[in-house]
C-alpha cells in the first residue's frame, strides 16, 4: 500500500513502513532520523528505526498499526476524544525528557491490534514546545509566553523549556508613526512614552500570534515575572480569561493612599470594578484563542497604555476574574530595575503574590 504526503511518499508493509522524503524536505528527514536514532529506544510508544538511506532520504520504521483517522474514517469526531488521555500521557513522558513532538494530531497517532497507541511522524520535534494543537488534544498543556525586553532577564527562564521567550518591541525603535497612535498624559516625557508604547505593542504582538496560530491555554507574562508551575492545574477548569498576577488599585487613582485591598478567597475570584481594578499585566491566562479579541479591543480613538485598555475591559465586565494567590509573581531582582517599579512612582514592597 502506498500513500503520499506533501513532503514524502509512504509505503506500508505488514512489518514495516518506508518513508521516502522529497528533495525539498531534507531538514524534516534529518530531524526525524535524529529522533529515531537518539531517542526512540527510550520510549515504548514510538516506532523503531530499522534502517535509513541518506541518498534516497528514506527511513524504514516498524509498523505500529493503523492511524486513528483511517481507523475511524468519516466517523463522528467525538469518537477520537476517548484517546486524548492516553495521548497526553505519552506527551507528558516525552516532555520529561524535554522532547516536544510539535504536531500532535489524530493522524499522527497509530493503534495496533491490541489497542496500544503509538506516536508517529517526528519530523517537527524539538526541545521547545511549538505545537499548535490543531485537533485540541493537548487541552491542559499551557503555553507560557514571556515578553522579553532585556537580555539580562532571560537567564532565569533558560533552564525550563515551558517558558517560551517572545522578543519584545524595543522602546528605542518606536517611531513617530506608532507614537501618534497612542494617547499620553501631557507631562509624559518622550522616553517614557516610547516605553509605554513598546510595552503595549509587545503585548499586542504576542496576542496576535496566539490568535493567528489558534493557540489555546495561553499564558502571557512579562520578563520581571515567574510562574508557580505547581499551581498551573488550578487553571484546568477555568473557561474564561483571567488575571493570574497583578496589583489591585482603587477605581480612581487619587484614592490610592486610602485604598484597602478586599479579601480574596483561594482560587478564582471576581473583579468588582466599582471597588477595585487589577493593573500591571504581569500575568494573564487566555483559555481559548477566540478570547484574544477581549485584549485586542481598543477603547478610544487613540490607544492607551495596555493597563488602561485592560482596565476598561474590566469595567465593561469582559475581563472579570483573577486567581488568588497569584500564580505569576514578580521576580524582585529584575522588577526593581524596571521602568515602572524602578521609576519611584510605585512602592514595590513584595512580589505581589497577594496583589
């Protein structure tokens, strides 16, 4: 039996499968060969490499059964969900070795006669999670984007591949055309205007990436924040966007000196914008990529600072919740140097675990 994919021809035999890559797909061939050579013997749920031919760009792999989309051809898509738990267990095992398949779809999962599941097609694997989760299998696999503006703040993230470094828009590169799209206080200096603008443009940039790539379960933090990974499972049953870190302010900023934070319960809380709002977008969670529009919405003819725009979404009850205590907290050695906290206009007393 012969099948054709965009990047290779597949010949299926009872005991083995041949994948013969086309010329333009040499990097995919080399990447998949590397995985099978170095790692396949470590996992019982992937095919074994029998042989390879670099001249033909051919891999010969053990036949591990029929892919799920052939087994359930044209049947109700709900039937696939019965496999999600086991697929996620395999993904978790790979993740422990810092291996990410990056193309988890039902067509890349095979099942044998004994109903054992196998992952196939490791053409796109890497040590960084880049999976778009097109079939919505990885329902609880969180993508954590770090908006990173300063190189010296990157080091604290490098030992954990769950952090995905997202280059920020650098403030000195903000031009007049972009500045003119924003409104500022009359006494705001040029450098501060550019930094406020760069912060907003950076958030908008990562939000658009999430929307365009249909990324679910996305978390956005800034590079002076860190994540309490042991508490991420608190987000598993939350289906609306929410803050996972920030700071509470009175609705009217002039009341800040007499403001008393309300008590919060552990877990999901509701924002009451008549009593308080949450500022400092150091961490927020977007369960479905369609929810990105809440954060992209512009409330004025000229855009305001990102926290001001988000404040209005709270007032309009489009952004309604926060997790307490914060899952995203400030990393003080970096936060104290930032243009917000380091400016002297704010009194930073702790890591804002309690907002």
